[in-house]
């Protein structure tokens, strides 16, 4: 029992340390090559959370940037900066087809009005 509790604490500490090492606390951005570019260019108008909450392939990230440039006053990037931003976004926030939870089974759903009568 005691050993199990110690192990659980060590595990929790390990997870906490892993997160601290890989996510910037202020912005919530994953710390990986190019993250400072995104911190600099992608947090001025909206929260970085709008970035970290999104998942897309490189082309869709580029489309999003082009849309902001065309309609939201986002500035132009030089090629190196734009590639750095896109490499970072495509690598760290790629598409995830199964992000939604599984549907609730019908047996766990509330009854229909007729069942309640
Ligand atoms: C000049 C201002 C500005 C900057 C800088 C900016 N954005 Fe945006 N962005 C916007 C606006 C405005 C919206 C729309 C917000 C809303 O709908 O509430 C938006 C929306 C988004 C969305 C949501 C798009 C959607 O389809 O819902 C994402 C993702 C995004 N931005 C990513 C980025 C990234 C990545 C960068 C850096 C390359 C960036 N933004 C920099 C203005 C900006």
C-alpha cells in the first residue's frame, strides 16, 4: 500500500515535470523548434489558445494564415519566418481525426418523453 502510494506520487511528479519541460506556461505553446516564432507572431490579436486548440495539416495552417492576412490585418511574413511557423504548427498541432469522445451509448441517454410518462 505504502509503496503503491509512493509510486503514484512519483508518477504524478514525473508527469508534472514532463509537462513543465515541454509546454511554455505563459503561452501554452509546445516548446519545440520554431515555437518562439509562433509566440511572437500569433498571440498579438487573440490568445495563443486559439492556436493550440486547432489541429490542421500544413496546407490548412497556411490557408488560415492567408485568410487572416486577407481579412484580419495579419502582416506578411518573409519566407523563412513563414516556413518556420508552418513547420512548427504542422509538426506540433497536426490533424487528429479522433479528437471527439465516443458517442454516449443509447442505454445511458435520458429516456424519451413517452418513457417518462
Ligand atoms: C493581426 C491579428 C492576428 C494575428 C497576428 C494572428 N491572428 Fe489568428 N485570427 C485573427 C482573428 C481576428 C481571428 C478570428 C477570431 C475569432 O473568430 O474570434 C483569428 C483566428 C484564428 C484561428 C481560428 C480560425 C478558425 O477557423 O476558427 C486560428 C487557428 C488562428 N487565428 C491562428 C493564428 C496563427 C497560427 C497566427 C500566427 C501565424 C495568428 N493566428 C496570428 C487575427 C490574427
